[in-house]
C-alpha cells in the first residue's frame, strides 16, 4: 500500500464522508486450529477469548511476562468450526508473534497456518461503505454486528467479511484469496463515490479515532495499564502471560499514561517531541498530525499521571518552539 | 513572472533576481514540483525581516499532514520582505507557486551564490530524475 494515492487530506475526508478502499494485505493473518487452540490463545491474550462465540472478533494485546506489549491483534473466531481461530496481527510483528506461539506451545495440540502470503485483505471504510458494497454481497451486511464476521460471497467469490476497521468509521474488512484480490479491488473501486486511500490517511484516521499504533502508543516498554485500553484486558478469573505485571502496574499507578493533546496554531507535534508542564518535561509525544477533520493539530502522548486530567494546560517543544497544548478526552473524533 | 527565467536550487527553491536602485533583490519561492511532492500543506514558518540568509542553510519550514520539510535559502543575503498572506492561505502555493506564492524578498549580499543555482531546463531534468 502506498503512503498516498493523491492527497492524504482528500483520502482522509473521503473516508469520513463517503467510502474508501485500503489494501491492508500487509497485516499478518495467522490461523490456529486444533483441540487446544482456544485455551492456548486465551493463555496469551490480555482479553478473554475463551468462550467467544463463532463469528465473533475481539481486540486484544499480547504481552510478555514483564507486561511489555508484543503486539495488538484481532482474534477472530470464524463461523462454523469451533476449533479454528484467526489472529490478525501487525505486519512488523508477524514473525515475532509466530515465534512467540511456537515457543509457548509446549505439548498443546493445534496447527499453525500462516495465511498471510496466500490471502489478501481489503478494508472498505466510510459512512457509505455498507450501502455501497451491499448490492455485491449475498447477504445484508447491515445485519452483521460490529466486531463480527461471516463467510460470504462477493459476486461468485467466497470471502470472509468482518465489520471491523481502523478508521473510526463504519465499514468492513475482507479477507480474500490473494489471486482474487485485484478483481475484488477493481469491482469496489469502480463504484461511484468510492476511491482508494493509502497508509498516510490510515494513520491520520486512526489517530483521530485515538486507536493506538504499534511502535508508537504500544511497545515492549509500555504496560497495558498505561494505555487506557482497559476494555482489552480481562484480569478477573483467568490467567495469561503478563497478567501479574499488568496488575502490579495498575496497583502502583505511577507510570506515564496515554493522553490526547490538542495544540494551538497549525504546527503539528511529531513522535519524540517533549511534553512540558512549565519547564519540566513530563512526557513524550508518540503520534501527532494535523487533523484533517478538526483542522487543528492533535497528538497522543504518554505523560505523568498528575498532569493527565482533562483540560490540563501543557506545552509541547516542537523543534525548539514551545507550543501550548491542552489535554483532551479521547477519541478526538467519534462518528 | 516566467519560471523559465528563474534560477533553481537542488532543494527546489526558485529565485528571481531583479535590480532595484542598483541593489540585487531576490524573490524566493518553492517550485511547482516541490509543492506537488509535498501535498496537503498546513503550515509555513516565514523568516523575520532583517534575518541573515546563508546559501544552503535553513530559513524556514513548511509542514504537510505527513511531515515537516525545511526550506533552504538559495542565496546569501538579508530578508527584506515576507509574504504575510501565505501562511494563512497555503493553497496559493498550489495555484500560483511562481507568482502570488512567493515566500520572501531578500537583498543579495554576495552574488557569487547565484553561480551554484540551476537554470530552468537543468532543474526540470533533476525533477525528472527524482521521479
């Protein structure tokens, strides 16, 4: 996927107003199938996935035993076969997640099938996405609940469709055989009011929606307790790798926390810029951009807890200039 | 303003040289190619009037949704005037990069700096090579 097909701003706004198509085939797709798959995966994910119904999808983190985040993933339980799970993982972590699974498997009974090379993944996002794709599908996508998936046909092509995305808009993602990807892309791309969007818009869209990006808001040196992603951690009544470290971090309550910042002016903060309270450095920006929807600069940062309250007045050092910034509630944009 | 008669820096700034009262004045902007490559401009920082300019040194910056790009001075000189309309209306750069999209005017203090610059056709070739 290119950074941009034309203008990031236009691709971004087209996603907010109409419908856009992203080639997200770089994401890793790992199938785990077998009698022990459910229990094994549940022992790695911060969120409970044991007992998930077929056709359900959950967002979760994977941690090491120190609570460092290895990846953030979607766990699919495809409809039908109850022994089968699909993990959609970040491209940059695919190999390390595969290794992590192999290292931890012990005598558990399951097979791992890396479906990344053999399949492609398209994201179709925007307020018009469902109505646009519906005439091509063999069922009414509006009846599929958010974070659910099902097998479907687009024309004559079998695929897995999920009501998911990384833009903060309604829409879906399609997993299709790699050799059919171009054909399906073209069919959708040719629809009226549909255009292509690239990695640049994907980043500004997810940032407005305050969705974390691995390598920025999530990393081996960040504990889930700092991220504000409480919904992705099921601590009660189960055990998983990293649980003790997460509980300890939550109890100590002293690590920096993730916040949203809105900046004055038009200059955007970027990753690595320092966040200041007066003269004191209290945090670091992990992602920042000029928000095409809000038409002002926004950023996410990890900062000291005592400054993390809403409306807290701070500043960001942008290449030697101190720019006023205010802590705000996340997300920056909600559809 | 005819961009074919301007001089160009490798870093995509253009220079139009005029003589006013025996003093060489450079009008400076960024090329249409640069504007096209940058896309989605949201912010520009102009230099202060009177600021000293040094050839190939940064004098300001322009920011797009994607990234920040420094602006490099194509000349040695001193800032005489800046286009104060520009930061609030960066779309002017797309519409008229060689006219209304000028960034600053500067008194040239050492004319030898102009020898390092390219003419239009040489610059076009560089842009072609850049893709």
